[in-house]
C-alpha cells in the first residue's frame, strides 16, 4: 500500500545497490573526461524488481556514455540499467554543467534514453516504463549532490510524492511477492519514495491521452517513454541513412516532445528543458542556469502480471548541443536581430515557422526564446 511521504524530495540511498555492483564501485565510476554524456554514477538505489539481481541489468555504469539503440520497434537491453519497482533510482553526474543554453533546439537542454519502443509502429502506443526526472545544480561547488533538487513536473504534474515499503520476509503481506526480486545486500526492510504518476501510466502499453490518431503528444517530460533511434537513422524508419554520424552528434539532437513521432535528425529519447524544473514544495520555477546532477526514479507502482513490475531501464543521459541555425529565419544559419524581425513577420502572417518550441502554438514563449537566442542570453549570466 502506498502512502504519502513526509519529505518533499526523496532521499537517495546507495545501500540498495546489489553487492555484485558495490564490490567495484570506485573502480567503475570515476569520471573520465568532460563530454556530451553523463560520466559518473553518484548512487544507484534500485527497488525490488525482476532484474535487480541480474548482472545483465544491475550495473549502473551502463547509464554512462552514449546509449544503446533498438529503434522504434524494439528496445535494446544490451546497455541498460534497471531501476526496479516504484522509487528505485539512479543519480548521475556530468563533469561539466549542463547549461540552459539559449541556442538549444526547441529550448531543450538534456535527453534521457531508455528502451521504450512503439507498439506495432504506432507512435501513440508505446511500450514504456516511465521515470520521473529531477535535477540539481552544484551551487556550492563541492562536487557532491548536496544542493537542492528540483523536479521536472512533465505533462501530468505537479505530482504527489508517495512511499512504498518493501521487505524480504515471506511471512508478511509487504511486497515483493517474489522474494527473488529483493535486492541482494539490502536491509530486511526498505522504503522508497518518489513522485508518483497517475493511473494512466499503470500499464505497459502507454497510450497517448490525445487519441490513437493524434499528432500532438499528451505525455512528455518523463524518462523511458520514447524510443532510441539506431545511430544514423535520421528519419525514424529503422534504416541507417547517415552512417558517418557520431554518437555524440546524433544523440545530442533533441526530439520535439510535443509532437508524435521523432523529429528528423534527432536520435530520439526523452528531452526536457531546464526551465521546466520546479520546487516540489512551493511549485515555483527553479530558474536554474543549469544542472550537474540528475536523478531518475521509477514513478509507476504497478505489476503487469507475469510480465513483472513497471521498472524504468536507463541507457544514457546527454547534454543537448547548441545549434544556432535552429533559430535562423533568414537563411544564413545564424541567429541575429534580422531573424527576430523575420520571426515577428512570420507570427503576424500566422506561419507555423513562428512556433519555436514545437508545441503547436505561437505565444510569447516563442518570442522570448527567439530573443534569448539572438542575444545569446544564458540564464543566471
């Protein structure tokens, strides 16, 4: 039985990691170099689940570096770490701060990759196991994840925080029913807490609430909801058409989260804007200039019969690369004052080219994004 948690932000408890991982913790997770992907595991706290004791799924180092890709029709588990059931989590660190860059496409700053895929090729029906996203800036510059955490509320937020108790005693009604799911090395009783997604998500096949023929996405802002495209598949047809593309280039180009399907030249995954982050207690915008740490937590408390628990699998997190040409409206591949003038003309003409953030509406948000891109304004600078 889930019950509301007292804490506004769930704690990360690395003692939940299986012993087979803990034995090489300090060898595997030292940051190597600054790059486009998360490169250090801070903590790994899986909740009970069918794969948490399987060495093919419980090595958190699999969440570092570029993702593995199965395309739109299948998930790739060759480089994915399971978070287990509700409240299981992983905390990752970037060697360089992920910035809220004004020239990032659609205003998006980071992408989380998992093993979700479309059911029968329909982008409105997805085999997905969502995780909630939290971010933290190393404001005190000590390299430790001890500053405030802020949540990405996503399409269905703000979200309530709930808790789940677990034990490895067969004589109680406390889950898991299958004791083989209990993490090796964990205490006999554990409690996990995180932001809980609503009943819509209590299923393996997640359907777009806007309808099976919709063009507008009704679920966004959560991890492990969207497919990871094959490296170099620039049009989401599961055929590699640009084999020369590097992983760092391809998987740092964000998909438009508000549109069904995958944006051309994007590597897929679930992208988000740092500006979406809020304080979970006040519900006010965090107004972060960037983040150094990201926490991903399984946000659905549901057992899908013989298929097991809903448990997010994470393959990578990337820092979106700035692409100034995205904001070009005059054809010179730059973002300057002439593009802002052109944008105003497009808006007055009712042109869809004035929709900068891809949400199918032209508002002052788009205007502000154009202004930031032209001025190269960074939040907090």
